[in-house]
C-alpha cells in the first residue's frame, strides 16, 4: 500500500529542484510541494495514489501534465490535470473502480479519477503514455492525446470525449517521442 503511504516515495509523482542542494540531499525541495516542511509526508511528493506511471508528458501549448498509469488486473488510466497534493486512488481504486482491498475506504470524494480509462479487453493490458498532438504538419487534429497499449499494439487518440483506435499494429509499444516540430514518434 505504498501509493497511499505519504511517507514512502513509491506510487508518487515527485517534484525536486536539481539545480540546488538542501543539506545532505543532492537536490532541493520546492517549498510549494504539498508535504514540504512540517506537514506529514515526504517533502518530495507532489501527487500520490499512482500505481505504475508509464510515461508522462507536458502539453506544449498549455503546459498541462498528462500521466499514463498502468493498472493491475482490469483497467488502464490517464490522469490530467495533476493537482497539487492530489490523490489518484491506487490501491483503493483501479481507474474509477473500487478494488475492494478495503471497501470502507471507497469514498469517491476522497480521490481524483482519471480523465479516461480503458479495460483489459481485446488483448489490452498495459498503457504506454504519449503526447498531446501539437505537430506542425497537422497529421492529426491539434489537441488530441496519442497513446498506445504495449500488449495489443494499438495506437489510440483521445479527443476529450472519446477514445479511438488510430492504428492496430503487431508491435509492443514501449514509448513515444516528439521532435522539435512536435511530430510524434512511436517506439
């Protein structure tokens, strides 16, 4: 249950300042981190309740952070916007579904749910996060989120309301990249 334990660094999004040092640490802690100082929790934590974030990216136009979080047995999810001190639910919730590991904790108002999720159907099992498309060639509509599934080989888009399979490949998609002109590459 590391993701819900604010004194463990696992299952978290950490924010540190690598340009400075603090005491014996090789980095400094931004004072605006939600648990910095005398608040219960590790100073490095910005958000928690993540299971296995597999790639994250900032939208080049809005600077909004998008995190793809690999589920366990049932759901894959994408979280955005990432809120200061936000709790994204793992292991009480997998996506928007209560895991029943401790039913008494399944109070939806205590958690932030994914902007979208998908189930393990059609060979899907592990999300690979991508990018919000802002390419100069207009290969896709501006602002769609592009991501894939490692197991099915599908590449998807999400337009803010619906997911769509863009390409169905036989590849094990492990990452995405973006060039200076913001065109997206698949690894």
